C-alpha cells in the first residue's frame, strides 16, 4: 500500500479544498495555482504551467532512458449550482465540481507523492492536469501548445469515475468508449413585421417548428451500433420578447452525437442539408456554426492491455461494463499522438449521476485509481 492514513487524510483535504473552489472551462486560474503548489512539494524534474491555457504538467524522470507515459486528469468544473449540503460545498454560486474532476486531480496528486518517494527506473512519467475538458477545447489547446512538444508521450492513460457501476469496479474495453459529439447552432434570418400584419414579413417560425422534429428524427440505434446517431434539441429562440412584433430571426441549438468521428461527419452533412432545404423553402437566410467539439474516444488494444495488467495486479475487478458511453470525453484527441486508453471507475450503483446537483466524488476511489496507475508505471518503467 503506497499511502499511509496521513497521506489519505491530506489527499482528502486537498480534494475538498478543490471542491470548494470550482472554476469552469478556461477560467481554472486558482485551481492551476493550487495544483502547481501541490506538485512543487513533490519535486518533479520538470514542471510546466500555462499549458494550453491553465494546464499544468509535472514530469518525473527515471535514471535510464525509456518510454514516456502520460497520465491525464482535468482541471475544470461545471456551470451548475451544487445542492449537496456538504460542509465543503462550492463557495461559488452557480458552479460546482459535479463531474468528479476534483477527485481525478487528487488521484494524480497521490501519484505525484508516490513518484516523489520513488522515481521510475527508466523513461519518464508526465502527469497532465488539462484545462477546459467540459467544453471540448482543452485537449486541442494543450496539443497545439509548443511547450507540449517536449512532453510527447508514447502511451497515454486516463480515468473517469462513473456512477451506476459498483464502487471500485473498473469499466474497460478495447475500441470506442465515448461517443463523438458537437453542438450545432442554426441561425435563421427573415424579416420582422407588425404583429397585425405578419404577412408583410418573413418569419422563421414555420421553418424552426418543422426542423426541430426533423432533426430529432435523425436519431437511430444505440451507442453499441456502428451507425448510432442521436440529435438532441437543447435550446431554441424566436424573435424578440414582444407581442407587437412578428419575428424576423431565430435559432435552434442541437447536440449531434455519433459513435465515431466518421459517423459525425456524415451526420453533420445530413443536418446541414436539412437546415438549408428548410431555409430555402421559407425564404430565409441561414448561417450555422459548431461548438463544444469532441472527438470519439477509442481505447487502443496495447494501452488496454497495460491497464488490464495493472488492474489484475492490484486486485481491482474490471470488465466491459456498459461501454461505449453516449457521453463524450476530451481525452479522445490524445489517441492521435500514441496508443491511449481510459478506464471508468465505479462510483456506486446508486450514486447520484454525473452533472447532477447532488453529485459528489467518492473519496474511496482516490487510492484505488492511484494504485492502478502506479502499478502501470512500475510495470512499464520499473
């Protein structure tokens, strides 16, 4: 057991401090400073800050040359009001660590503590604290940062806690594990009119009313199907908040979801053609844009084998669980660099779901996750 009770108490205190100070995507300044201070106390061989925004990376070098193993967690919280009633609840109204990133960061802090006491025999370990995971922009920003070139990994691993799985059970499989997704914003422009003479204007109302169910009807299958698609209408608006004006513009926001990136390209094309056809039929101008773009996460066989061995060695039960998930994850971009894999650590079958206002990360998972990663490090780097 690499952690004493004192270690675990200190890690729990860190997690609760992070929990009290949630910062949303792109605004993780305090969180980054706090994690930098924690990592400095572990005396890494290299510490990189400001990575892709507020990202932080700690590098622990082995005595001999060897491969680079990257382990990644997330810095950001959510723009959701916390309603747990805990003594360490969020101190920031409208923001909360309701996805468990506070626990993921603390898990990597535990790994840093263990590596401070015993470096790997060879190669190097890169502990990456990535910003802006929740909006899908953080991984791309980190990978585009010139400072990341010196951190280029040969293998990338990550975890996410998952309510619904038994506490401490690890969901793991080869292949797609998280769906691709992106937000599509459609803007229709016509011409306003007096509400008593709507016929003198061009309202986007008929187009929007017809298009919302048409987009939703593109959904088919389940995430286990190669051709799975899901379109969720998340927001819509029409004209001004007034009774005297017939509307002249409006928007539909929809989240598009597919099992793979190739499927996403096809779904985007279909959704765009539907919108263009509707705009033409109703004499409207159309513009569209994409937001919160997530690539699908695909676990490489060789990376899964590393995690399977580590889980077995540590006596952590694992299996394919209910993977792939419909939810998306920014970790998917790391597979463009090297073999990568993520496992999903059960938070309890009856635990509040991720992004729920009453969710809180189970602290029992901190040493479990840290032990699995440390075992993977020892197995690969000695």
